[in-house]
C-alpha cells in the first residue's frame, strides 16, 4: 500500500476573470508529474461550477456538480490548494467549495501555493489553516508563495527564477508525500471518526 502512488488533488481556488491561478497550478502540476510517488488530479473551481448557495437540497444540476467534485476529493490522499489573496484572505469560491464538503478533508494533508502582491498570498494561507484545522485536516508547514506573481512568470507561464520556486515545490511535495503516506496508513488501520 505504501508504494502505491498518492492521489494529490490540486485545487485552483480562484474563479475570477483574468485569474493567475491556472498558470501557477499548471507549473506545480508539472513539478508533481515529474515524481513517481504522486498522481495529480487538477480540480479547477471555475470549471467545477459548484452551487453558490449552501443548501441541504440542491437541484439536480447542482447535485451532479457536487457529486463529481465530492468523488474526486474522496479519492484524494491529500490536497494542494492554489489560492490568491483577496482583501487579506482567500476567495469566496474556495470557501464555498470547502464548506460543501466535510468528511472528504478529514485526516488528510493540505498544502498551499499562494500568490499575490507584496504578501504573496500568505495571509490567505493563514486563514485557510484555521479552516482546515476545523475540518480535521493536517496542514503542511512549508508553502510555495509568489510575491508579485505576475512579474515572477514569463508570458508562456514559466517561472523567471526556476531554481528557487522548484526547491520550494520539492519541499512541499516531500512533506506532502510523508504526511499523505502516514495518514493513508493510519486511516486504513484505524478509520478516522471526528
């Protein structure tokens, strides 16, 4: 079981027009794909079209959209969230996706890649740590952060300083793999009950 590749759900949290998240996510997915121990499932919330209003009785179309994402989150051994910083926090689209789910997050690791202006999205990450703690997830300490993100990438989506960000991605992925293996093993021996 420990040799089986880990399923990493890479979640693009922004749905805003003109967003930079897909550029960052594509770069990170490429970093992860170079490894033998991780398989990436890219979940772009702009394409997932989750319902905006939380309800116990979603309509048929909303229920289908939710089920498609829920299945992918359940299958994941852990998550990496790509988030911008909006007004010192993370996007409403990401909070909605988190709130639609509960057990899918439990006893799994969550890593973060943030981007933004001067803070590089790190204030959004600090808010997300509190939310995921409430959902019984384990957040990974090291992050990948892009300060002044639009200036850190070339027009074709490549980092201008690849060595620095690739080293950060490697640290994040190494920690993700350790936590995901440990928690997958723990869940298989002792199912988690919140």
